[in-house]
């Protein structure tokens, strides 16, 4: 069977291009793995929660596994294909290290500003809190730019799952201006997002919602 990625059949315009199935789509495109997409309209329904207990997307299944969490999914796709993840033990664990860092050490700061400025923008304390969450994010971006330094990819010359996840997370800042003070990081994100596999994955996600709008 082809791997199946589950995602939302519809999201509001501001979320298009940011839904996390892009990570699984991108990984599949990088390794040349065809896949099917299963659409859901309500992630909180019991039939979805039995596969994703938190009512989120994406989920993934192939002929051996059924899993959730974008990091686990990307790791599965890479290991199954024998691509995006080095065979050298030290380089392999570093790629996993950066995948985990993207999700644990970077994404919470990216999400904090998104939650504050988008999802909770109508709260009376949101404007006052913006400065703090922005400052925290800027500190973390500074640390990450120092780690990147002048390297093409986060661990050197080879694009890995660590880069795919870091760039996907930093893509959540698209249009926010938060990367303006970090030219190396901005160029790094651009290098990732201009890869043919990312372009294809993004085009497919956006086309899904464009088709839904046309049908609706």
C-alpha cells in the first residue's frame, strides 16, 4: 500500500501553507515516495482520536505502522527510504538531535507568538504580552543563527531530517518579520523552501484548499 497522510479537508485562509502535513508531504517528496492523502473535517471525532489522541493532524500509516506526530512521521519516512538520515552513527544521531531541537527548543517560541498574535489577539492582555514573546523568540533565533553560522545546512553540507524540520518550523514565521534581523537564518529557510520537493509539497497542500473552495 502507499503511505497515507491524514490532514484537514479545510482550514481558514490564514492557516494555508502552515498545516503540519506539509512536513510529511515534504519528506515524501524528498525521498521520491508516492503517498495518498486522507481528508478529515473534524479532528475531534472519535474515529480520528483513536489514531491521534489529541485531535490533531497529520497522522500517517503504511503497511507496517500507524503513527502520529510530525517528527515521528518524518523520521519514519526517512528511515524507510534510507534517505535524509545519514548512515554514519554520529551524523545520524545529530540529524535526529536537530529534528528534536526544532520541535522542542524552537517551535514552542514560534508558536507562542502565533498564539498571542493570531489565536488570542482579541484578549485584553495580548498586545502587552507581544513584546515578551517576541523578545523570547528573538533570543532563540539568535542562538540558532549562531549554531548555523556559515554552513549551508545545520550540520554541514548535507540536507537531513534536521534541516527539514527546522525549516518547516521556521516557516511558521513566514510574513511575520521575525527573521529580518537574522540574514543567515532567512537565507537558510529560503534555501530549504526553494528545494523542488518543498515547492511540490507546498503546491499540493495549497491546491487542496483551492479545490475545496471551488467545490464549496
